């Protein structure tokens, strides 16, 4: 489930339209008459009630385009005059406590924005210099709710495997996938299950996305020399039971993480791999010896986010023979009755047919057979085949199963897997 959108109440189309109208009326004023403070507030409010996860301010030669990322897809929202660009950027920098007189290097910050009838929300800011001036990307970080693994899209079988893995006092649990695939939400949900007064949980993150009560969270600070590797060394001297490292990016971090998992710590982290089986050769490429990989990794979760069919306009239809022929063999086998769910579009989903996102996953449990393949340096394909033989459901199968159940569409499941 989309960590930045799914917990929000569904917006009323009247509310979305009213804030858009307010922005349009503000922009009709002369540049000198526009209240930049009000404009930035309305911009963030409009994005929030539209369920956007990110706001892009993209400068061009004669204007600045505003785009919202909704359910993972960037959509044009509106544009504002080029003359307003310096004032809007400065206002965002002031809110984020960034240096307003520096324009030639990237800057990162965050601030809290007040949304009517909602309260404060966290906004993470990235400012970068471009050919037409600075552009801004703002990520909206709404407070996460008490998710369960089921809410995130895991099946009952997958949940049982994860629950068995987190009961072990040591070893590694890795969540894999591209940026924006919900890995952090998955790890936070696991941490919340583990979080009791009997154990110590410490994380090092870049950046800290949400505050977790009872968990010690350390932010990466590159300028001060606090990166994942140095932070992890420090954490090991803090007597933790559970450690979360935001990402294993290099050989040094991988080596320290593996040693921590060997010495009685439960280690949670993420990697950027295409599927679960690729995790093992990836760690070996980072210099971790095969027997150490086999000894420490207990579980690998690989995931993507698919858009959910709009509940307001959803309906079933029969697939044509041409559409059936266009599917792969697995899809054709699973969709044999040719009935599937679509969303024709309505005002609630802004005529996209989708509203919200949910995860599709593959959960690879490392057992003796898998360990033997890792030690013998077998490739990812052989490891994946053995995991499937033992009952692992691939992401493609999970996506098509959710399409069969009417949660998403076939096109969406295939798009996410093959894009």
C-alpha cells in the first residue's frame, strides 16, 4: 500500500475542484499582487487532498509547470508565471530552513505544513539547479497508521513466513525493490510488530521518514561523516536487539550488516534488486562470502506497488480473444475464464479508473536447499526456480492473482512487472 497516500481519506471531488479554482483565481492576479505565502499553502493543500505523494515544480523558459504524482503516475496540475519562480522557491527554502542565497548546488530540507481540518503534515524538500533555474520536488509524508501486513497486500501464507522469520533473534530480513515500491513501509510495519519494552530497536535512515515511538532513530548526515557504515558501527555499541539500516549500498555496509546478523542481532534493511533471488548474487558482488550470505539471510521480500481499481466505478467485463492472445502464457493460464475487473473512470478517481495502491510481493524463505545453492554460487535463476518449486509465489503471479480478485487490473500488474 502506498505509504504516502493510502491512509488519507478519499477526497470529495467538490473539495478538489474548489482548491483548484482558488489557485486559478490567485494566478489571475498580477504577479505583484499574488500572495506567495497563500499560493504555496494552497499548492500543498491541493496536492494533499488529491492524494499526491510528490509535488514537482519544473521550470521552463516561460513558465513553471506543477505536476503531482498520484498513485505513482505524474500528472500535470497547473503552471504559474516564470516571474513568480524566485519568490516561490525562496518561500519553500525559508520553510525548509535552507540557504536562500545559494542557487548553484542542490539542497535538501523538510518542514511541516498545516492542512485545514487535518493538522500538520511533514513535507520533504529537494531543490536542484537546472538550466531554467531551480526546480523543487516536495514529498508529502502523512503520518502512517497502524498497518498490518495484510493491509499492505501480503497473503496469509506470506504473513506466516514473515512472522516466523521475525521470531528469530538474529539474521537478516531484506526488503527489495525500486525506489518508491513501499519497502520502508514494509520494514516499519515489521518493526512495529517487534517493538516492545523488552527489546532495543535502533535504526539509521536517510532520511527518517516517520517517527516511531519507542524506537531510536538516527538520521544519516553525510557532511558530518555519519553514513550507513559509520552509523552501523556506532549502533553495535548501543546494545540493540534489532537494527534497521535504511539501505545496503556498498561493500562496507554489507560487511558490517552481515557481521551484526552473525553476532546475535536481527538486521532489517533494503536492497535495489529486481526480484528476491537476485539478492544473493548482489550481496556476493559486494564482497560478502557465499557461506556468510547463506548463514545470515533468513528472508527476502521483493515488492512493487500496483494501482487499485476505483471502488466507485469498477465493473467486470469479458476479455476479447485478441486481448487473451496478447497475454503471456502464465497470464492466459490464470485468466482462463476471460473475466476481469476494470475502472472506466469517474470523478472520484479523476477518470483514471484507479484509486490508491497496494503491494504485490514475492517472499523467499531461506532454507537448507536454498542455502546449498547460495554456497555453491548458483545464479539467481536457479535459486528462483528452487524457491518456486518449494511454493514461492512470484510477483507476477501475485499481481495476476490480485487482478483475478478484482483488486487491480491485468494491464496494471503487467505494467509494473515489465516496465
